C-alpha cells in the first residue's frame, strides 16, 4: 500500500515538473534556460549530445527547437575547431618547409665555400710549383716540398707548360 502511495506521489510530482518545464519553454528566457541546461549537461555528463538531444526533444517541440539551435551551434563550434586545427597543421608544414629550405641553402653555401677553398688551394699549389720551376727544381724535389704525389706534381707542371688557348 505504501508503494502505491509513493508511486502516485511520484507520478504527480513528475506531472507537475513536466508542466513547469512546458510553461518554462513558452518564454524566451525559459528557452535560454533550456539551451543553457543542454550545454551544461553536454559538458558535465556522460551522455552524448545525441542522447541529450533525444531527451530534450521529448519534452516539447519548443525544447526541440532550442536543442536544435544548440546542436547547430555545437556543429559550428566543431567545424571552427577543425578549421583552426587544420590551420595549425598548415602553419607547421609551412614552417617545416621553410626550415628545410634554410638547411638546403646552408648546405649549398657550405658546398660553395668548400669549392672556393679547394680552388684557392689549387691556385696556391700552381703558384708555388711555378715559383719552384723558376728556381730550376725538378718534379721530384717539388713533390717532396709540397708533399703532393709525384704524378700530381707532373700533371700540374704539364698544365703550367701548356699554352693558353682562348
């Protein structure tokens, strides 16, 4: 008997609650309340937004439209978040591209510097060997003085003795 009284009381309370909610959604501030409640519950409960939408849409057609508006706002918020994330990824890729380009330029510059040093070293070898030839030193003595292989010294001497043809 006590259970049946509790059931009737609970049914009466739920009917009263449903009536209050129905009257609440009839006003603009009540619709804002429903929207706020939907957002609050979507962020603080384990219910999915789809489950919440189903619950709110059963209350009345007014809450259905309020929750549709909130759902559209959440969709837009999701799209905006995705757009920002895509922009961040694009910015990271651009930065990586710039960094790669900077490293490539650095590598090219280092190669050019190395080539310049080798050319300068070669020119200095030619000058030194030319000076040694003017002092009547032979290829073996020049190779010993420059610490270059004899064949390389002979090749440089041949290059020096070759007439310059334009």
